[in-house]
C-alpha cells in the first residue's frame, strides 16, 4: 500500500481473499515487517468490495494468527483497521480486545487519520 508512514505495513484487501493471496502477498510482507525487533505497526484497509475469505484462506489466517500474533505478541504495537464493511466493524467491536497491542477502527474516509494514529 502506497503512502504509508515509515515503519508501518499497509495492506489493502478487496474482493475475496484466497490462499494464494496469503502465500504470495500477505505472508512475505508480514515476514519482512515482523522479522526485526521493532514494534510492529500495521494498517489494514478493507474496501467496500471486500467479500471475505475463501476456505483455504481461512486456514492460512488461522496459521498466520498462531505464528505472528501469538508468537510475536510483544512486538505488536498498533493496528489500524480501516473499513466501512459493517460485518467487519461488528466483529471488531466484539473480538477486537483479543488483538495484541492497540487496535483502532476507522471508516474509509478516515484513512489519513488512521495513518497518523498507527504511526504514533
């Protein structure tokens, strides 16, 4: 994702996320960002076209969570979730407390504020 503050991993999700998306795009980006001992900061934008995950991607998401959220829990500093997708907003309100570090929800029109917050 372009225009991200230094030290922030920016990810944009659109359509349906596949297992290939995890293996070819998401995992290499997270490996690189989490591979150092710096606080991990991530901004995830889920646009209006976000449909969710295909079955294989759900399994990859579970493995990713186990590896990076649990295994590198202390490195997670901030995550900004930017979306207007209602079911994601509701799920974040219910389960966001489980996120390592700080998690803050922003609407799509608040992208710049999300970038400032996650970098802070």
